[in-house]
C-alpha cells in the first residue's frame, strides 16, 4: 500500500472467500479501523460469518494443532466470534450475497 500511496481508509470492501483464519482473521481489526468497511460474502456463508453456525474449516481441533502464539490468537478469535461479536451482520441486499459490518 505504501508504494501506491494508499491509506487504510482507501479500502472500501473486503470479499470473504472462505473461512480459513488467513481470510477472516483480521475482520475484527479492519471493521474497527474502517467503520464504513463493506464485507462481501456468498449467501451460503452468511450464517457462518454472523456466528449463527459454527465454522466448517476453522474448528477448535484444527486450532489445537497450531503452535503457541498462533494458537492463542486463534482461540481468542474463535471465542470472540462465538460470543456474538462477529464483525459481520446479516445480508443486506435482495440477492443475499452481501454482508456489512456491525456498527
């Protein structure tokens, strides 16, 4: 971003392609840093991203195999998500393919 002279506020949308930690791990921080950030996901993924259903790939069993600090961070992330603090709310368009940050 620095080479292109972009700022964090230049990010307007994030497309969530699947549930791995490297794709969703920074959603809390990004949604806090960019309150107007729009999160986009397939309609079938919305219940997982809102916390209504447990993640399929990002499970406690997989987290237990991670090394030290990564494991601690992942467990904290998963507990926060399950505690209803997902940065994603329900679909916002008629085709149900879009999600928006919780404000």
